[in-house]
């Protein structure tokens, strides 16, 4: 049992620094996470009354977003990216691949976390 634990610990230690919360942007919860991120990190008002998941993500973001892989910087520096992100937040069921800049961000900066985890 100890040998298995040591092996697991050795394998996981290099990945523990990665913020798993940001991975939600690339999954089924992407729009809810984006709205929470918008509220917490960008300090923007809620677009609609937040649902339970959005409130949970907002609480987790207050405690866990130590590295957003440059998402907040990109939102502040690139107006087109910011516009895509805002539209992604406002639609009820947006499809990530319809937002080329946001999709590229997820593919190049977030999916590798999921693959390695």
C-alpha cells in the first residue's frame, strides 16, 4: 500500500500546482464558470441571477484562482477576445467552438491540464 501511495505521490506532485478550477472553462460548465470568472476576477456585475453552480464557482474562484493561464490579462488587452468572452457569458447554451479566440485559448492553455491530469 505504501509503495502504491509513494508512486501516486511522485506522479501527482508535478501537477498539483495546476489550478483545476480553470479547466471548467473548456467543459460542459464553461458558460457558468465564465460568468463566475467575469463576476469574481473582472469584478463585473452578474448578467442574470446566478444559479447554484455559478455561486459555487464564484466561491471557489475567490479561494483558488492563483493562475488563470493569462485569461484575465487577455481579456483586458484584447478587445475582440473580450467581446467573444462577454457573448459566451450572455448566451444560454453557447458552443465553445463558435468563439474562435476563446476556443484557441482553451485548446492551447487549458486542455493540456486535463490531458495530464
